[in-house]
């Protein structure tokens, strides 16, 4: 995702991982980690 879109929105992140991660995990920590990685650039 970050290679294609270095500054994704929260919705972009959720859409990107929705087919790869079990929805029961809630995505919160994963979304926060992607947002933190995007902020480093």
C-alpha cells in the first residue's frame, strides 16, 4: 500500500487489508501501524 500510496487515508488502509486480515481482529493496531509508517516519510 505505501509503495503505491505513501499517504493513505484510514479508509485506504482498511480497504487494503480487508481481504487479508480476519475482521475479528478489529484492525485498529494494524491501521495505526500503517499510519505511523506513512508519517515517517
